[in-house]
C-alpha cells in the first residue's frame, strides 16, 4: 500500500457524492456572474438586493443601473477584453459597475480606495487598464485619488463617477464564452505576507464561491448579510456578495467598519449573517464588553470567519457572546473555498473539503504525507485561479500539473477534517527547528487579558528568532515578564519568543487581516532588551 492510499482523506464514495453535487451545481451556473443578478431582476424585481447607509437598491433597480453602466462604458471606449480599474469603497456605485464589466466581457480590477496613490497607480499600469473609474459619490478616498489623476470627465451612476483619460495603448485580452476560462475579475492580493500579485478569477470561480456558501450555510432569500469586507477582495466579493446574489438575499455594504455600526445593525435586526476575519470579531467583543452591550439577536443566525487563523480562546468568547456556534472556513484568493465547517465544532478545524475540491497534503519532495502528518496543502477545483496576470514565473511556481500549491501548511484527521498548521511563507526556522507562528500565537492568546497576538520571525546572525507582538485587551496592563513565564511553561525552548512586544493596536491591512509584513519590518528595526 503506498502513502497516497493510506492518507486520511474522505472515502471514494464520499468523494463521488461531492463530485456529483459539484457537477450539478456547475450545470446550474450561468456563463457570466452578472447573469445571476439579471435572473433575480426578471423574477422578483422588487426584492431587496443592496443596502448602504440609508440607501437601498432592489434587484430590479440594480439591474437598471447595470444597463446604464454598460451604455456609459461603451461610450467611454471600453470593450471586451479590456481591463477597467474601479477605485471605490463598499457602496452602491461599484456593484453595477462590476456587473456591467462582466456583461461586456471585460475584466474588472476592483481597487480599495483606502490604498495609497502609489499602490493604485502601480496596479493600473501593471494591469494595462483601459480606464480608471472613481466612485467619488460613495468615497472621499476615491475622490482624493481622482484629484491626483488626469480626469477626462464625470459621469452619473447613482452619483458622480470620475473617469480617467482613456489608455489608447492598452492591449485587449482574448474572450472565451466558457465561464471556466473567461477572466471576470483581476484581484490583487492584500500583500500581508509579501508583494501583491494579480489573481485572475473566472466567472465560474466567483459564482462557485457564493453558490457553495448557500448550500453549506443553508442560505435563503430571506437572509441579509453584513458586508464590511471590501468588494475588492475575494471575501467581500465572492464569499459575501455572490452568496447573497445566488440566494436572492440582500447585503448591507459597509465602507468603514466600526463595532458601533455593527451593533446598531444587530439591534435593528437588519442582518441574519456576518462573515469576517477574526480581528473584526475581536473588535466587536471589545466594544460590547466596554459598553456592557449584549450581542444576542433574534434574527442573526450565521456567524462565520475566514481569511485568517482562528484561535480557540477567541472562538469560545465569540460563541458565548453571540449565543451561536461559529463556522470556520479555509481558502485564499487563488482558490476559495477549500474547506468549510458549518459551525458547532469544538476544535480549530477548518472543516470538510468542499464539493468539487480535491486536496493533497504534500511533503517538500512532492510526495503525499502519511495520515495526520503535516505538509503543504495542494488543491484543485472550480474556484481555482486561472493564474497570476503577466507573471509566468509566479504562475508556474503555484500551479503544478493543475494543482495549486497554496503555501499553507496543514494536516487531515481520520475523518477527513482539515486543520491549518501555518503558512510556509511565515515559517520560522529556529536553530534548525520549524516554528509555526500559529502555534505560538495560540499559546499566548490564552493568557488572561490578551486581545490579539501576531508572531513573526526576525533574522539574527546565522539563525532566526521568534518575536511576538501582543495587543492587550482594553483597560488591561500586561506584565511582559509574567507573559514570558507563561510561554516558557507551555512552549518548547526553540518556540519561545526571544522578545514579546506590547502593542496597543496591531496594524491591519485593507481586508482586516493583521499586516505581518509591517510587523516583520518593525521587529527587524527593534533591538532586543539586554
């Protein structure tokens, strides 16, 4: 019996059943993700689709705005195969623009307006965008970016949209009728562990993200999702917005998250579900504890996390505060979802491998690991990216004979449940031993009074050491010496932090994930106490 036969993976019968489910789902999908909204607009035009502040759009209104956007884009000289930069925050304007670009077989390049001017300009030039559109009515940040650009004209789409000069030299990409081959959006990764890359996601990938979520979470047309994740990111666009659209449900678009706004939505019973990174849930808990506010709601029924590791102590606090079991999931921009748990588990598993998704846990030599052994996660399935735009080196390094080498480290138990060990890019090698930051973070997060922890590596002559950044809970004063003793008692010597740095507010990127690149830079510039 070879190693692959002995792996702890779902049985062939289970895999066949999941494959059949995926095939049925794919057969029901239209060729363009915009057609999902078009169908609801035809069937139930008055059904609520989007909310942003005091404004609302029904599915009929949203599709009317989409058709207006198509006509505007054509007048602006945008055609099939063009890339179109959409600079915005979460709001009503960007959604019909996304749908219009889909209808035209162009590629949307959604960019968070909170990015720096240098980042936006670099991405625009790299992607060869035909036009850049700034949703200035929804975002002051987008208006600021527009002021720094060569604006040719303003158009009206649910408010003013500033339009850049037309790039006459932009090259046109091929168009494919097949939803699995045609690029829908070019999503630039958040860059929390390195330089961002342009991920080409097909129409099939986007629709699958939402359709799969609907099946796993039993989403219906009566649901309403709180969406503070930028629609320029896979979670905001695919996991939340496309989930709502596939079910005929609604989404509340939140441009700038505050715990107070979330609590207000909860109290008004506007929402039935929320999917967010763990750091946002931590902020909600802190706000509720500081203000003695209950997070229980009659209408809220789905709380789920994605996009970052979830430690069990935080999970327990969230579930107690909301009175709900928390779902967990694993995926990345390049392939989402991979695994998902519906909630109700008492471990840090990320759940069952999803229908249509195949998975391998691989050693460094490319062979499959033994049961319960850790290795790199390789995946393939309907939501896998088409590649990195204009980056053949990165694409060939990530895509291996159809498999996506995720760079994440994981293991599978005897029941086929997937657990994340860490990221190979974040792996710290201390005196020849492998240290996974998530393991150290889990230990430190259990110390009383700790709100969040982020662990990074720091190079020292001939070695690498562990540095932990710890954010205290509001009003708590932590003793570094005592926290160090706590770690010493619970971690092997090579895993113990060489330095623990208290930080009142850990930096986060535009998607809400802790910005480890910045922490690594800070760790490198910080001298250890003697």
